């Protein structure tokens, strides 16, 4: 008898098959002596659409709402139905005695496999492969420690409850709003509170009144000093006249050193990456969207096998990983990392609490390199960037602290306090791994202060009198809170407490414990959905709420906008996964909430107005189309939800303007396409192609890679080399 292994993706299935010596290719499977390996393609089975329960639900009609299934039905996804039937035929083979679930080790991976088994009504015994990387070593170790599938039933119930809750709230509320206001309005238990956070930030920006403030610096004894308020230590004043009078008073005066303070300080490396922190960093440094980072991570995990499982919410590793650290370091001891790794290999690894903690590792540990050697030349530019972030972070936690001596000088002149600071590095520690990289994240910094930066300070003693040679006044304006980028929005979703209107301590605690809005695995999709629904748009790197988004928030019930509601549900889902809460109770509560939600929408007063209607008529139904800004494109979308026609009017291209070198927009008008730059430059696509070919840019990246590969493979055999080969050196 054989075991059937069900992987989530073909690439992982092929790796498992190779390790287990399965070589016979079947339709949608690979067979060996002991195992048959098959795969899903992500989800093969999903919850049925409303019309599957009753034909009348095809019509979007308010009177049919809420739709609450008595028994939840599963359907096979049409696009991947062929593979589902391939999997099903393997499940029911007479020589298959048990099933080994080898989908991603997480809530969603469990759902992928269990839904297939449930839909096919397969009752064979189940075992579970639970691994954090797909290297050959991890696969072998995983198969030597297979778990009983029954241990993961609660995880499946939590995943199923999450899917059913999203169906109940999302589909019913979206249909109710769309029917009520005759517009394509989408909402959900996570996306709507996220939208509300963006809207609140926009309100704060609009309500903000800037104020001018002033500061004063002077030079005395070759040191730059900043004026400082004695009471609160601020270097800013809102009184212009006071600062101007102080400057006048300082002319011809001296400054007396009142305090010389030297303090030894140390800082430790930032913690290892979880998915959200990696997405945040990648957006801040490279402009990658959360979805892009996740996709790149998935390739590094599945295809290249150089990084561990991406969908983790832990920034720690367990004690079981510590013995493998040196092997992981050897695997990434290449290219730029050769400067830092050899000295770590010579020393014993210290398992510091700053990055090793079993209590802070749930399903998966932090993202770290695998024991698989990395071939950097096989990685794309984007993959290199993400790999570099993870590797440097992994190396840095193994390095000692950054130690420095902080010198603070305080002085007095004209009855006012002055301050100067200097820093002397004692031990560079982990900062050497990042070389000249700047670690300061000033996204949330409110204002600029006029405190002098760290400088090289001469040796001064208390009581020394220094003549003031120059002084200057600085001015600035208070700034409103910054608009969200994808990086800062991820932070807000992870820590939404500060955006809550309620002061309910219990709700705040719940939010802190659940990890905020959504999960590490879903946040990227939520942001993408908001873009796709045209509820938010991008200007540069900033995220703005659209008119449609603003109107939606005035029309949805108040409860659905609050982060605390979805946080409460996430906590219940976490309890279901631990066996502490019953699935039936959770769904009963959700059904009651859905009924109340639909009643509230039905009785609400309000209206929706399209302020982006154009005179362009839809080629399908003839109705006027809406002009919308997508994430990287401008589109025309039919206002009729059932029609669903959309066309791209303009999109941001990778082509650079020959004048200012910024990315140009490609505008489509009928059959002609024209590049347009913000600086005013215009060029037809045909002219652009001709110019690029003339400049010698008609070669693709693929052509270059092919050429370079051939160069490596070809033996050196030139006439010059032949001539040199005959020379005998004495």
C-alpha cells in the first residue's frame, strides 16, 4: 500500500517527489514505490456562490437579503477543475491507504487540503507534514516526524470559520449596499476598518493648521550649540520676537560650559523579520507593494529554497533552530556576505533571548535563510533585494551590540540654556553588517527639531568660558501627519489601537493580543482589494482615499468601520484554532450580526453620487462610464455592475523620459499610443520604439542573459590564445 501526498503547488510537489524518489509521471501526479505525490493549484475548492443555493440569488435584490446558508456547500473552481479530478482519482485508488497533507503549514494551507478531502468525501486516515522550509533536509526531517492529522482539525475549523464569516458579512453587506445605492460598493470585516483608518488620517491632514516656529544656533569654542528651553528641553519656540531678541543679546557675549556628561551607550540589532516587518521595509527602501514582497518571498521559499516560510507573524526562532545556525551561515557565505560570516563561524553561537524564544514562536519562526546554498546569479534583481534584507538581518542579530560614547555639553549665555552633542563609536558591532545603511525610520516623526546633530567635540571642562563667534536663526513650520504609504498602512493594520475612537480598555487589549486587522497572510490582499475596488488610489508612494471610498464610509453601518469588531472575531478564530471556542457558536453570532447589519443598511437614509461620470459610453451596454485611478493605471469602468466592462486609458510604464528620466505614462487613444511625461515631453509609441532601436536598446533582458550564459559555456579559443599557448616561459 502507498501514501498519497497532497502539496499546495506543483513546484513543492516536484521537490517532495524528487526527495522521496518518485519518478513516474501521471496525470497531475508523480508516483514512486511508497508514495504518490499530487498537488493543488492554490485553492481547488471554495465556498459556493449564493446562486448555487437558490437560482433566485442570481438577481441582486434587497428583498432576498440576508442570505444565510443552512448547510454550507463547496464547489470545484472551474479554472482548476481538471486538477481537482486528477487529485480525486488518486485519493480513491485502492492501493492508497492514507493521505499526507503537505500544503503550506498554516491556517490557509490546512483549508486548501481539507476542503478537497471534504468535497471528494475522502475518509482515509490523514497525517500532516509540518515544515517551515522546502529544502531537501527539511523535507526528509519532516517525513521522519509526521504528525497525526487529527491534531490540526481545530486549525481547519478556524480557517473554515474565517472563510464562512467573510462570506456572510462581505457578500451580504456588499449586495445590500450595491442594491440600496445602485453603485458598485464593496465592504468587508477587515477592508472597511482599514479604509476608515485611511479616511481618519485624511481628516487629520485637512483639519491641520500649520504654525511657524523658530530656533537658534550659535558657534562657541569650535562647537555648534543649540538654544534649549530650560523647562521641557525643546529647541523650538513659537515666539519670533523672543528668538530675535536672544540673537541680539548674544552679540559679543561668551558661553559658559555648565555641564559635561559622557555616557556609554549600546544598541542591539533590530529583531528578525516577520512578513509584515519585511513588507514594511521593502516598501520603505525599494517601493515594493506588500503583495509584490509576498510574491517575491514565495519564489525565494518555493523555487529557490533559500528562505524559510514567508507567512509568519513571529520575529523569533526556537531553540531547535539554534544548532542549524552555522549551517545556514555557510549557505549564505557568498558575495557581499563573505565580509561578515567567516568570523561568526569561528565562534560558538550565543542563543540570546533577543532572537531565540520558544514562547514567541507559534506555528512558524521568523524568516531566516535555509541551509540551501544561495546562487545569487540565479536570482532576479527584486529577489536579490529581498534576500539581502533577510540575510543581513539574520547576520546582524548574531553580531555584538553597537557601542558608543555619547557626550552631552550644556552651556549658558545671556541667561539661556544651550546644548551640544557628540558621539564616539567604541564598537561598531552589528552596524558593520549594514555598512553605510541608514536605519532611522522617520515616517512618524512629527516635526524637525533644531538640535545640532552629533559632531566631533573638543575636550572641554565645566566652567570654561567660550566666546560666541556666530549665531543664526532657524525657522520651520509644524507639519500635518504624513499620508499613509503601504509601509505605514501595514503598521497601522498591525497596531490599530491608536486609530480607535473608543477608549474601551478591553477592546484595546483585544486588538493588541490579536495582532490587529487581518493576519500577516491577508494584509497584502486587503490593500490590493481596496485599490481594485477604487476605494483608495496612489499618488507617488502616498495612499489617498477616493471620493467613492469617502461616500462608502458614510453609508456603511458604524460597527463595520471599527477595528475592535474584527479584532474580537480574530480572537475568537484564534481560540477555535486552539480548541478553546466552538465553531458553531462563532457562526451563530456572525449570523445574528449579519441580520442586524442588513436591517441597518435597509433602513438607512443616504445617497451615492458618481462624481467621476464621463461622456464616454460603454461599448457593451451603452451606459456612461466612470473614470477611475487604479494602482498603476487610469481606467474607464462601466457604471453597471452586471456589465463589468473596463478598459485601460493610461498606465505607468517603465519607459524613461529622455529629458528628466522619470517614468512616463502610456496613454491610449483609439489605435494610437503615446508616452507622456509630467515634464511635458510627448512621444508616440512607434517613434519611441524606433528611437530605442537606433540607440541600440532593442535587446531584451532575456537576450542578454542568454548571451552571458553562452559566454560562460564557450571555451576560450581565440587566435591570440593559441599563439600564447606555444610560448615556453623560462
